[in-house]
């Protein structure tokens, strides 16, 4: 999946999104998404990368637990035939839930 295809998928979520973070003072009210590629996952031999893929983290931020929104995100990921792992954490300092979808594209 190319970066352009990831951006097109972000548009399907129909909520504000940014790569990695929003600029200081630019963060929208929740819900919103930040996404990033934290790591490349390469396959290679003889000092050559034969196949490269990227880890993709999609971070969904909400101020309350929103199972319907999570289900909508998961439907879109499934429609794109993307396998994901899901975790959740409450960020006390921000008073936000972060639902993290970790996948490889």
C-alpha cells in the first residue's frame, strides 16, 4: 500500500487526521486520527533489500469510549484486506483514549 493509498483510506474514516501529530494549537476536538510509519520491515539478502513493507500505526483518539466509531474503522481496514492488531490506553494527561491499530502495509 502506497502512502497515497493510505491517505485515501484516511479520508474514508471521515474524521480529522494528521501524519504523526497535529501542529501545536492545531489539534481538532476528538475524535481524530494520527498515523505514522514507525518502522520499515525489510526482507533481504546479500546486502540488498528484496522486499520492503512498512509498519503502520493508526491512532484513534476519543474523549469517551466509542465502540461504533471503532467498528467503523475496523470495517474500513477489513474492506482494504488489512490485518491489524488492536490495543487501547487511557492517556491521563490528555484525558483521551487512544485506540491503536498496528498493521503492515
